[in-house]
């Protein structure tokens, strides 16, 4: 592409590509896509986005196309890769000057330079870093900033490379520029602090931006640029300086806050032109820089815990001082508190600082760190941290209490810690409390128990402060439940104190009612007497009728924890089931937010799951409401996932009665499992589970249920992690109504299976083969014909000795079904294989029997082992010389099968086949087992027709041997038996006693 002639054309098309008119936009985008692989195109783009006189939107688009081209065509191994000559020209052009006036475009240029650096620096682009170093030294503010911005993005990108050779290059780069980076950061930091003191707002804002960028560079170099950073005095000096700089920047926030207050009070500054409002001094940038300082420490601790040992003492002193003493009052802000708490937490629970049980096995570095921690965390320090956490940080704030009143559902979502502990204060402080209490539980347990004892009895409802303190202390006891197991008699506390507090109905006491029911939920899996469950259920039922919505939602959560507990007993819960289910349903209707509805639905699902069939009399209201909720949640796929989960448990509870839900249920399954519908991305996994459960509990196949299977073909093509459930669904259809199902879908299914077997894991291969095996089991006459295209590969796998035992076992199971239950088809298949392989049928049959005998140990399932014996015995009686030649092997497998299935009757001393089933007994559910599904019953009936369970192997062996004896005569049969090992013959005779 000629630069001079092409620039005008490309500029025109880029201008069209910024149009809002799709008739103009689409052709322009197509043209640009065609030019992506044209030589010279990116040189034209470079000229366009570096031309500051052009339209900003056009330049923005040009830089984006350039950046995308780097991803696609910069590496020399990619198709249509850029030539080395053009890349060299582009690299030179990118660092010619750093004077982009538009911030957004400047950032994109920095990012794309970093992308090129990731591939080419330093080998193909050794001049990049020196050029950046020189550029950040210039006096021009704009050029200096843009160069520093690029310097940061390049450093960030190179630091992210993980190959050993790349790491070595980054170490070398760091050692060459670290001193410069430190001096650069110190210069900008000092300049900013001086300008702040002078009140030069505009200059301070610019310097702060440079301080931030240079600190970002140093963060990457310090954390990722050294193997043993503690050996580098400059690195450790910088990290120690971080604490001093943090103090200076925190003091700046106080100064600016005080100046803001002075200004707000009407007093004039005595310095002409001084700007005193904190917001005008870019307080948010100031706080961002402070947070970045803490990130340097956190990242360094995470990557180099041993090197951080020298910083443990100072980190703890600094963090504890600002967060847990008066030194931080009026200084700290929420995100800074979070970072300090994270720093304490990472030090407390860092495994590198924990000595081995045998102290002698611990490294000197570990012991040094442990000793520093032990010296710092004295009893007074731990007590102060604990008390400050509980009585200061744990207290519900005015903002939280206001949210409770104004938006109770949002309050409950916030309280459940929707955000990560790293980024939200309440979860962060609770995690810190848990970690410190776990680490120093012997020291802190008496402290916490003393706080509990001081709060005995109910609290005056007029004393809001006392109520909030009790709420905070109870919160601590709940968080530390596992650590307090041996120190708190929770059952007595529940009976003597907590139960009474749940019964205080005053509106101002609702924080305690909520906290107590939450506290009980935390202790349920730890220590709670089973006999107290009915009293608790009574209390839960009452609280589900509380006037306060937050209390009711928290109560529902505790109910879930109670029914999920391993000590849950259905008989204790049943007297309360109807009322609780009704109240939960009312709560579900009342709440409006998606997250809250999901939560309540989850509780309902847990209740349904635990009581199972006992729920049937009470689900009518929920069944009627779910279609409405499904329609309302069209834009909320996560809520729909919760509905699917509820339906899964509901279907299991309703069993065969779930057919009444089909008008709503089947369209839901249809939508959730249709990969052409966008919601399937969220709903597919639960939708498949619901589909499977529906089939398992269906008493018979309906046309609508059969029609849904049209979705399966596309699902099998996905070859995703959901394949296992897809195979279960296919098997469920086979057990439900094999004739109707296979008549409609067998051909498509066979084609899908043939495609799948070309590229699938061993586990997936076995799943496909098991489906075929089930088809043959259910329909031994038509099954082999329907899946005939798959059987030659099975036969070939057997005679060639498939190397994977689990696959070989399944092959033999399939062939055993065909040989035993459809001898005519087996004969046709044998002839087909003889034709394909160019061998005699008898030779192939002999090879198959020989391999079968040789690989019998691959079969571990008793059913398949018996099937193998039955199948091979079905070849008798025979005059075929090949079969007679393999007679010894057939008898060996038969005796192995007899050893597997025969049990001796202790009373009569005779043997009987333990796999025989004589009549149908409906499976019964026990207290700990789920009740049998309709599919369980179908499998039981099918087993009665299965030769494995209907034919006595002992009887079968006797009859086949007798028939062979009659066919050959006494002398011929005796000669045949002579080929069998005498020990095998002796075992055979023992099993056949009485015949």
C-alpha cells in the first residue's frame, strides 16, 4: 500500500467508519477489514493517528485498528504477519515523539507500544527503554507525562511475562533502570509535597499524576524484577521509604481537610490565590496514591514473603497504629483501612511465617518472622485489636441502619458480603477477626467471653448504643464459633438467654433478634443439641412472622443452615413444615429484588430437598407462582437459574405427580437447553439437570417430552462439560420408552455418536458405548440393527485388543449382549467383519474368543462378567472346530463367572446364583436415602427380563455342557474336557453338584 496515495483513501474510509449511519458504517468496516492484511496499512494508520490536526474520532479509530493489528499480525509466525521492514519503521515512528494532546488516545498509544514491546523488547527493540528514559527527563510537561505513561504500560506488560527467559530479561532490565526509577519517583514526590505546601494547586495536580505513574513503574519493578529483593539495598530502602511517604501523604489529607473546613467556615486564606478546597486538590488522586503505596507492600508480601521479613515489624506498627489506635482518627479513609487490615491479615496467616511442629525443621527465616510476630502480638496489643474490631468496626453504622429502614433488601445483600473481602470494609474486618482469633484463640477467647458476660440479660430497648454493642459482640461470637467450641456451652446459652431475646418484639430490638437468629445459624453446624431443634423450629416459625423484613430474611437463612445440617431429622421438622413453607412462600412473594428472591428460593429448595415426598401436600401455591416468577425474570438469568434449581427439587419431591407441571415445565426445559437461544449460556447446566430429573420421575413418555429431544443433537455437537448429563438424559429416554424414542431418534443419535467417537476423551467414549449397551439391554432385537454402524468398530476393538481396560470392558459388554440375545445378528456381523478384514469367519471368531478370554480381567463389574460367561457358553453345543479349540477358555471364563456369582447356602450346603431376581419388589426409601424414582422402578422391571438376572449361570453351564456331551458322545466330550485344567474341572464339578 503506497503511503502517499493510500493515506487519503484510508482517511476517508476511517471517517465513514465513525458515522452513525449504518449504511455508511458497514461498508467502511468491511473495507478496513480487507486492508488489515495489506502491506503498508499500519504505516498509514500511524501517520493518521499521529496527525493532531485530524478529527479526534478518526484518530481514535485509527489507533484502535493499529492496536488490534498488533494482536493479530505482529508475531512473525501468524498468517499475514507484517514484514520485518514495516515493523522496524513502525517501531521507530511510535517513539519519535510523546506529545499526544488527547488523554484517551495517549493511553491507547501507550498500550499498543507495550503490546509491541511484549513481543520485541529488548531483542528487536533495544532502543525503546533508553528512548523512554530520555523522554521522561525532558522539561515539557506534556511530553514528560506521555513518556511516563508509556514507561508504565511497557513495564507492566514486560513484568507479566512468565517464561524463564523472559523473567531473566526483565531482571536484567530492572537492574539497569531501577536506580533511575527510584530517583524519578523521589523527584516527583518531593516536587508534589513542596507544591502542596505552597498551595500551588495546578502544579501539584500535575506532579501528583507523575508521582502516581512513577510509583506504578516502581511497583512492577520492585515486585517482579528481583529474585532475592532483600539482597538489594536500594529495593529495601525504597520499601522503607514507602512508610515515610505514606505518613506524608496522609498528613496532606489532614491539611487539605482542615483547609476545606476553614474555607467552609468563611475564613479567608492569608496566602493570595491559594486554593484550599480538598476536592480541588484532587483528593481522590491523593487517596489513589496512598492506596498504591499499600499495594506495593501487599504485592511484595505476596510475591516475596521471606524478603518481607525485614518489613513485618514496621508494617504491623504502621497498620495497627492507624487502624486500631487514636492515631488514625480523622486521617484514615475506608479503602486505606481495608488495605491496612489486609496487610495485617496476610502477615498473620502467612504460611512462610509459621514454624513446623518440630521447630528444628523450620528455616531460620521462618523462625525470625515468627519471633517478630510473637514479639509484636502481645496480650495488650491483641486485646486492643480485638476490642477495637468488635466495639468499633463491627458496630452497625448510621448509613447501614438508614439502609435497613429505607431499603431492607439491599441491606441484607450488603450484609451477606456480596463484595470480596479485599474490597469491602465489613467482610474485610470480619475476615481479619476470624484469622486473628484463629491464630491467637487461647489469648483472645477470655477477652471475648468477658465481653459476652458483661451483656447478660436483655438490653434496654431505649439504649441504642447498648443494642449495637450487643449486636457486635454476638457477631464476634458467631464468627469465632469453631474456635469457641470448647469454651461456650451454647445449648445452655440458647435456653437461658438467646431464646428469650428472640421473643422481645419491640421494634428497636430488631437488631438483636436478627443477630441472635444469625448467631444460632453459625453454631448449628458446630454445637447444637438435637433435642433443642423443635424449640428452635418454633422460634424460627415465630420470626418468619416478624414485622421486620430483614429479620425474616435472616431467619430464612438460619432455617436453611438448620435443614442442611447433618443432624437434621425429618420427624422433628414435619410438625412445622406446613406453616414454615407457607411463610417462606409469602416471603418469596413479598421481596422484590432479584438477589433476595434467589436467596429465598434457595431456602425453599433446601426444605423441599430434605423432606422430599412429604412436601407434596403444601406445594400447590408455589407451583402456581413459579410460572409468574419465570415470566417476570426474563431479564434476570441468575434468578431463572434459582427457579430451575427449585424445580429440580420440586420434581424429585412430587415424583410421578410432577406430570401436572408439564405445561409450564417442558417449555422451561425447551428454552434452557436450546443452544440457539441466548439464555442457554446461563441456564444450560441447570436446565439439563431438570430435564434429567423430569425423565427419571415421569411415569410414561408424552409427545411433548419426546419432542424436546430435538435439542439434543446440537448439545452433542458442543462437546462441552455437559456431555455427561446429555448421556444420562439419552439413557433416561431409553429406559422410559425405548421403542417410541428409538423409532424417532435412533438414526440421528447413531450419526451423532459416530461423529463424537472421532474426537472424544476415553471417558466420553465409554459414555457413548454405555448408551449403546443400554439400547441392546432394553431392545435386544431391534437395538443391534439401529446402531449397526457402530458395532464393527466395537468388534474390531475386541480382536485388536483395545489398550484401555475400561473401553475393552464396555466393548465386551456390548458384544456379549449381541452374542447372547441376538445370535442371528451376531452371525451377520461376523460375516461383515470377515469381508472387511479379508479373513475367514471362523478365524475371526477364534481371535475374538481368544482375546475375550485373555482380557477377561479388564471386566470388573460382576454383571458384565456373568454376561461374558453366558455369551460365550451360548456358542455351545457346537461341532465347529474353532469353538472346540477354544473350549478350554470358555470353561475357564464360565468357572470364573461361577466364582463371582455363586454363594453357598449355609443351611443346605448348596450353591445358588446371587444375581437371580424372581419377582418385582418396589424399592423402599430409608430415612437417609431418597425414595425410588419411576426410572428406578423401570430398571427393576427391566432386570427381571435381563438374562444376567433371569438365567441361573449354574443351570446354564450344566445344560450347555450336557448338550455338548450329547452332540459329541461320551468319548468325544471326555477328550474335550481333557483340554481343561484339572483344578478348573474340580471347581466346575463342585459348582454342579446336584445336577
